[in-house]
C-alpha cells in the first residue's frame, strides 16, 4: 500500500553528538523524499559537528570524529537540506520529540527560519507505541517481517521508518491513509515550542511547562517579572523556544499599543 499524498513528505533520520537540543549537533542526516506520484529521491550527508563526539555516542552509531573531520558543516549543508524539505510534510521515528526539534535548531543556527505551522509531522514511533509498544527494530520485524540491518545507520533507519508506516496503514483499519490524519494521530501533547517548555492550557493560552512558573500564563509572567524573559534568553534553552517566547512578548506589546 502506498501513501495517499497531496504534497511530498520527507522521512528523515539524524545521528547526533547527543540528545541535548540546545547543545548537541548533527553528524549524519538522511532524507527520503516521497512524491504524490510515488517517485522517490534520497540524500544522505555526513556532517562535521564542529565539536567532539563522545565515545559512548560513537559506540552507538559508529560515526567517529575522524570520520567527519573532512565533511561539510551543517551551516554549509543547510541550504541544500532546506531546499529538499521546504513545502513538504515530515515523517520520522521519534521525530516529533527529537529529530524535528534538533533539525529546526540547526537550521536556525545556520540562519534559515524553517516554518512548521503549515507542516504535518507524522511520528511513526508514536503510532507504533499506541498500537504495539516496541522499538524500531521490533517494529520492522513485526510489520514488515524483516530484520533491520545496520540499525542506527541514518539511511537504514529512514528506509525502515518509511516501510513501517506503509505497513501500519495496511494493518490498522482505523488509520486513515492521509498525512494530516496520521500527523494528528501521532501527535503528543501540543506545545508552542518543540522542546516542550511552553505548553497550551485548556483555553489555548501559552503556559510555562517547567520551573517555578509551571502552569502559569506566559504573558502574565513576562508582564509581572520581565527579568524572567532575559534569564531564558541568556540561558541554555533551544533557539526555537527563545523565538516563541519573543513572539509572545511582542504580541503582548503590540496589543498594548493598539
């Protein structure tokens, strides 16, 4: 069964220096672009992260400092990556919680403002966990009847993710073969930012999801304690979180000026 697409969807996977969205960097990115007519194109790039790759991380994905020393930086690759994914929906495995947030961080660092508001993101892991509670290797075996060779290779993981999603749609009648529906089904709790520091309350207003102001309205906190905004901007938070916070502050200021 093929996906019913109204526009291209890019399945992608990242290998990185770690899991900290603010500090860690991409060392490999693989993208599989699937078009509505069924055509596909794929690209895989090794990336020089311009920082040390910890030994314990190298042990997982096998990408050493020496292997990426002569490769381009993400800033150098960013225009090509952006050109491939812009105007597309996105798919991945645990992508809503990690791959998409980190990719957006890297694009922002490279000076590219990637807009996600009109982009559907389908997280195959979330669908899998809601249905079966397994890892990607087990998902590949369960849904596709195949062993996942070269696990933690971005290219192998990306292709496996694409094949698993197609098999999930075929297996579960309640899953619609539609990217918007799949994105909604695979979505977790909705946040204003990717990293989960700013959430929404029942009325749709932004609230802090961490720290001493957890559950408190963001606009009110910034108005009553303006120094909190400066602290976040200067602290080790993801760039996208800072961007969202700035937009909330500006929105409030513009409302006052009207």
